[in-house]
C-alpha cells in the first residue's frame, strides 16, 4: 500500500495494519524514523520494519526526518481483532501455577529468551517471504486465551501446528540461530532465529534441534523436529514471530506453502 504524507512524498507500507501485524516500510531519502516513541533502524535500501502487539492501541504515529532535515509524520490507524476465549473450571492448582521450586529457573530462562529477541542486527532476511515451517493441522491460533477457575492465563502468542513427534521443522525464511536450548521449563526444546532489524521467529516444544547458536540457516533447511517437550499435552510446533518483544501473528505473515529449497521458484 502507498500512503501519501505530503506533496511529493509517499511511504510504501507492506504488511498488515492490525493487532499482531508486521509492517515493512520503504521511503527513499530518509535519515531517521520512529514509530511512536521508538527509534527505527533503517536499512541501506531505506527500509524499516515494525509491528503491533496483540492488544495494541488503534492509533500510532509514524514519523521521520528526510535528508534535508525536514520532519514528517503520519497517523496510522490499525484494526482491532476478536480472540478466542476458553473458560475452564475445576482445574487443579498444580496445573494452573508452577511449583515454587522452579520459579527461579523460569525467570532465568525468560530473561535469556527476552535477551535473544532484543538484539538488533542488520540481517536483511526480514523482507523475504515467509513459508509454513511444518506439515500438520493448525491446532492453536494467535491471541487465544484460557481462563482457569476464573483466572486469566497468558494469551497464546503463536501458531500451533500439530503432527507426530519427529516431523521435520523447516526454516520458513533464512536467518541466524541466536538461541538454541533443548530443555526449557515451559517450552522444552526451543529455537530462535534472527531475521534482522528486530524480527525474530521462535520454535517451541521441539523434540530435537539440528542447528546451533551462531549458525546461518537458509529457507527450507531442516532445523528441528516437532516434539512434546516442556509443558504440553501432545506433540506440536508452537511457532512465534516477534518485533523485539512485540509478539506478532505468524498466520498474518505466512505464505501457506511448505518451506522448501524451491519454495520461491
């Protein structure tokens, strides 16, 4: 989409202007840009990327300074979404809250995952097409939330793909492995790929990891296997996308075609 901002100036936006949406912007001759109060890194091609969380406000300000030093801004209105809510009663406490003796571990692992997602790199893969990472049934969607005994649990921030343990997980887009751990308390085998400029993807409940930190993976590479590790009831891939720590909806980004070496051909 092209958004007119002033005489002779347009910014090209590619993506979804909605809660959970990822947007890639392109504007020639820009020296700095911001979304609301956050500075946006700009690629050598004049592209910058941002996203909106599950419960993001509807009104945002995109601003930038051109090469002549003139400031510009544009109000972006995004759409809201309705999410699936599931209310369950009579759940035993042990299934609602983790035991106290693992809280320190949970906090440590959460900090490690957050740190992996917070790094800024200049990799250019964020602008590549994103494909489906595994075969299987869609068993869970972004934004859904459960209430146990009237208490809200954290919303689900991924796309669940259910299949048997050992089903290959393929890189849906090229990236660099910035986190690889076979045994986190909640998410079990966990892998994070960096795609550049704050965009990362996460793969959870993996049975086996086939890559290690620091490795560059290409579209269609066999990076892991679906499993049932961590706190789950059955084998599936929980696949997530982030812009730094803003959680995005993979289903809005994905081309529903299995990632293979020949996907783009």
